């Protein structure tokens, strides 16, 4: 998917990092509450997660322009999400950024939004 048309925020600090810059990502997380670490998952893992979202939310491909749907127990029910627990690169990022090997899932929903869909109640994007 081409994300080049999405304008990134112009923040006075770096917030996107590569896997080998995990210390800088941790410093950003500590200072600003978030960090984006790219290149953690293999393309096949991303494809499996994307396919799982589509299969769980819109298996018949009937979601139209401007529509959105959610699956509120996605993490609990979808195998590719559980496979992340066996993905050492993902767990390394988790352990480093969170400071623990214990995983807490704060949100288990998957959201599929087509262009033009209004924000869902708990989002402002």
C-alpha cells in the first residue's frame, strides 16, 4: 500500500526509527509517550496480519466507500496476532520499549476503514 500521500506531522523531534536504533526509540518513548519502529516484521507477517483483518471484518468484500467496521475481539481470535508472541524482533521491541517481558493488550479490536469513512466514536482521525 502506498502511504506517500499521507502527510506526516512536523514534530520538533524524531519519532520514526529503524530496528537498529532501538535506544533512540526508547528515549523517544520515554520523552513523548510513543515511538514508531519500522522494519520489525517481515513482509509475510504483515501480509498475514492484513489478510486476517480483512477476513475477520470484510470477508465478502462488501465494505463500501465511506464505511468502516470493527472486530472487537480480534487479538483473542486471530492466529497471526498470537504468532507475534513467537516473533523475537517484535518481542525485543516490546521488552525494550515497555521494559518488561509481560505483554498487556490495551486494545484488541481491529478496525477497517474505507476512504471517506467518518471517525469512530473513540477516534478523532
